[in-house]
């Protein structure tokens, strides 16, 4: 066409760009866009390019094209906004999804139901189900209709926020509007009731799903295992695990973790250990959380060496510790009086980029809570002597720890003393008043 001097217009360019974008050749489409000499791109041109960037995950380029549109005085239409909402949703920028939705409303554009679904889902994932519900109500007022996925997202978000009543109200509304819940929706119901501690009702819905032929999956069983485990009913939790395996379902890492955690908290460390080894045998990924709950459980049963071996194993496997995992380790070591070992491990974590800022504070609080004041004082002196923290900060931490542990008398004694920050003279030598003098009569 160009060789024959056929006059090209914006429609020709748009058709070519759309074909290229549909074929995944976004860079080629970009070259065509830039080559529109003498032809002014229209809204469709920009929509095609924004769609192309969205398809290949180049959100920033899509936003640049959107800003360029506005600079040229082109008015974005509902397709432009819809595509941008999809872009932002894909990269979990839910706030920007909401901003785009608000702009559409302000400009009087029709908001497609799919865009509203994404915005509501985004708000739910952000822990803002009430805002999501408000947007849903607006859509219904305008004659729109929700779907099972939107209602499920709202239920799940309310449940995670501890609002079981609101979650169940959404479920009832969904059914009253003629929607048939799917396995994801029913799974959200069972999970919601388990989190609320209403385990019998959760079991009833679970049995109902099995009777109705709903695809009961690992998520259902994990919710029940977690619920009964947290309620201290570990035997019941174990039965659900065994039933799940008998049904041919393969437990995932999260499922193993909740059962191991339940055993650990119930003091059944041997059973937790068997699950840990079974997990390893079946090739299921053991995460830092798996190791953390096992280390915590072993220390609580005074199996200190086994806990330390597990820590070393975790490091050898290349699993990066978290502040929570170090907290479990340091708590166990401090309660057994092994402060130096805890310090050594803390020093080893620094090159790995894991430096728990409240490590010393956590240790002192744990010891005071356990009424091991002699150990706490010894640790406080050690922190100051090694120059790890300024004395004034350690003193403040100790006062707060004693107060929270219910030892107001010792806290007051420290407030009115020179412990930690004052000095005593021994001849010509000046020495800091040790924290251990707190316990001297």
C-alpha cells in the first residue's frame, strides 16, 4: 500500500497494531505506532498499545501511554480504564485499581462488571471487605449482578478479619440471589467457621458438601485440621489428616505445617517429629515456618541439642532464617542459660541480612516472663559489657520487662537505683553498677 502510494489512515495502522499485539509482537506494534507519520493516533491506537503492554506484563509502559493520551487531549474510554485496572490488579496494586474505578465514576463512564469484580477482589485481598461491599452495592443499585467469585472473595476477607457473622451473611445472600456456591465458596465457609471456633458447624457443612458431591479438596481438610488443632483437639485433627490421605488427596506444605504446629503446641513433639520426617520422605517442601515450629517444640520439651541440630540443618539447606525463627531459637537458648550460643548465632545471621532489631529485648522479656530474673540480669550485663546496646536502653527494656512480668517491686527498685547507668568506686577504679545487684538483698 505504501509502495503504491495508497493513503494510509489511522484505521490501517490500528488494524496492523492489533494483529501484532494479538500475536504477542508488542515491540513490533510499538514500532508501527511510532511510524504513524502524518497520522494522529486515536483512542483505539492507545488502547491497543496499552492492551499489548498489559499482556506482556509491562505495566509501567501501559501507564506511560495512558499519561501520553491525556497530555494529547484524548479522552480515555471504558476500555482504556478496564485494561489499566487489569494491569494494576495483575501486579497487586489494588489502590490504583480503586483510583481508576473512581475516575471512571467521576467521568460518568459505564463500569464493566468485570472491572468491578477486580476492584472488589482487590479490596478484599487488601483486607478492606466493607469498602468492597459498598462498591458491590452500588453495582447492584445500577442493575448489575455479582457472581460467585465476588461473593466468595468477600466471605474470605471477612473471615480473615475475624468477622464471621458478616461472612456468613454474604454467603446467605449469595444463595438467596440464586447463585449455587462452588467448592471454593464452600471451602471459604468451612474455613470461616473454623477460624471462628465453630467447629461443629464447620463439620456439618463439610459433611453436607460430601453428601452433595461438592469437590472436597485439601483446602477443606486443612481448615478443619487447623481449627481442631488450634482448639487443642489434636486427635480429631489427626483423624481428618488420615481421612484426607485415605481419600487419595496429597497434603501440601501448609497442611503439614498446621498439623505439626498443633502437635507441637499440645506437647506431642514425637508425633510432630514423625510428621516432619514424613514430609521430608514424601518430598514436600519444608519451609522456614516448618523448622521454626519444630525448633520451638523441641526446646519446650528440653530437647535442646535436637533443636540446635535442626537449626543447623535448616541453614545447611539454604533456608534463610526469619526474625521469628531466631526468636524461637533464642528463647529456647536463653531459658536454658545458653546466652553465648544465642549471641554467636545472632552474629552469624548478620552476613545473611537477618538482623532482628528487637533480639535483645525479646530475650529479656522472655526471661522475665518466666520469672528467671537472675538469668535476665546476667544477660543484661552481658549485653552492656559486650557493647551491643547502650546501657540506658537496656535498663529501660529491663524495667518494662519486669513491669509486664508483674514484678513491679523490682521495676521500681531499678527506677530508683543506679543499676546499669551509674558507677561505684572501688579505690581508684570506677565500675558500672551491675544489673545483677538488683537481686542483692
